[in-house]
C-alpha cells in the first residue's frame, strides 16, 4: 500500500487549485509515464552495441526530472526540482489556463527519449513516434484543442530545458587519455575481452545532489597481499571457494541479476526501473505518484553511479579474476563476465540499493514485491518481502557470479542505502494533508 502522504496527492486538469465547493477533477493516471519507461527498457535490451549502464543511469536521471517538471503543476503545492537539485536552472512557467498533464508528460518524454538515447535505430525512432501518437490520439478527444496544444508545447519546452541543462554536466564516458595506474594490487583489464577501463572520468561529472559533489567510499578494508594467511587472500579465496560449490539457487541469483545488455538484460539501472514499473502498475498509480517516483529513482541512479565510479577509480582495486588467475588458479573464470572497471565498491549493490531505498521511502519498508523482470528470458519470478531485500540479493549475486569480494558488496549496499535515504527525503510538495 502506498504511503499516506503519497495517497493524498491529487492531480488537477487545470494549472491552479480551484477554490470554493467545485470538486476537483479526478487524478490523471500514470499509464503514459509507465508506457514510456517500458519502451525505454526495450530500447536498452535490443541495443547493439549495448548501452553502458553508466549512460542508462544518466538518461533515467534527467528523464525523471523532465517527467516530473512536465506534470508537477497537477499536484497540490508541488515544488520545482530546480529548488532542490544542484545547479538546476529554473524551468519554463505555465500560463494561468487549463492543461492536460498527461499530454504534457507524453510530449516531454517523447522529446527526451529522442534526444538522450545514443544511436537510435530507424525502428527505434518509428516506435517512439508511434507511442507518442498513441497517447496523443487517446487524449485529444477528451481535451479542448487549445488545451491540448498548450499542454504539448509545455511538455516540449520542459524537455528542451532539461536536455540543455544535461549538456553542462561535464559527463565524460570516454577513457581517452586515461593512464591505468600500476601498483601491487591494481586493477588490470580482465579476461576474456581484456577491455580498457570504462568511464574512468565519470566521477568528475556534476551530480544531481549538492551533497554528492565530493566524497568517495571509505578505503577498502584489507591491504593487498598474496600471503595465504593475509586477510586479502582470504577475502579473494572466499570468492573462489564459493565458485566451486555454487548451488542451483546461487547460480540462478547470479544470472537473474546479471542484467547484461544485448537481448540478455536491461542493465542494473534498467532492472530497478523495471521493478518500479511493476510497483506502479500494481498500485494503479496516478500521474502525480508516477512522476515523483520516476524522478526520485532517476536521481538516485545517476548520483549512485557518479559516486561509485569516483570511488572505483580512486582505489583501483584488482578484480577477483585477475588475482585468482595470478595467485590461486591460472585457468579460473567466473560464472558471469567481469565488467571493465575496478573492483571497489560493487556497482550493482551501490546502484540498486540506492534505487530500492528511494522506493522504500515512497512505498514503505515492508512493501513486498514479485519481480517479473526476466520472465521472458525463462526465469521464474523472484519474490521479496521488502524492496531492500531485492537490493541485498542483487549485491550477493555478484559474489555468486565471481566478480566481487564481499566487502565491496557490503560497502556498496551501505553507501547506496545512505544515498537512497537522502533522495527519499527530498520534499517534492509542501502540501500538508488535513
């Protein structure tokens, strides 16, 4: 059940709260937003080459903001995120006339999806145009022509403002010019692809929360050592030992949360969005609730990625596969592929715990979910008694998959939860329920 403060929010068809005894129009539903996020997951799944998860997190960050701003005037006393986020400019204002916030949201999301995804195919573009038309055709018959046109124009203006702001965030996903540090225990490219490091400069990007402009994870707990009696060796040996005794359930967990792209997964940020889609559908959420939820989870995903990558390239810790092949077993390979970035802290744990803690703030600490994200790949649904249980399992999946040490996972979960708590605390409305 939705938290009480969310349940009381009402969406209005006009830009101003009507006074007197005139009943407010019913809330606009969130179907249009959910449909756009489902479409994006399909784009991510079928992209070839795969869209990096760091790029996916950035897209969801700005799109959630654009969606929220395009529809926020339909929520009682909603405040602009420009008053809460770091260096966010003021957004275009509305006229004192009627609006359809669903039409505005449809326009904003269509424009942002077109603008922010790299390498859209001709089929992608056709699908985007088609979805925009579906909702335009659905909404137009029930809206005066002038209201529809005004609403659509407003959504486009918000999308343009958010996209232009995104271009100033110093986001550098390239590795050009990066020199891999060399020291005992340093990260090196990993088999089988031995790819160069992914997004080593991402930690310099502008985050969405001012608190995240600085800071990294605490240092990794154990100094590097190849001595079998050392804590470092024991930490790595744990990953190796687990890999030799994996149960069927542990293998399933590792593969379910692998989230690799190219028809095999939605990326870790996309998996969190998939869970939110399912929650919103289950709750039959209003556009107000949906827009606030997508905005907050997007903020969490973007900042978690920046903080995690900043930490990874501060410490440059060696991955399990490199250490194990050098010190323990020269032919060993993990169950799942090792991503091309340093070990510490674990990214899936960090990003997913930030997202799930954010959703916990919205839907409650005991909100049970059944995750049907990968039914289409032949996985059975996975059930969790709380959203944060899903985050914990995503972290442990990396230990079972053989690509992260336990302390990296624990640190990722801790820092992600702290970030999610900060995002969840953002007050998007000053409305006080009666």
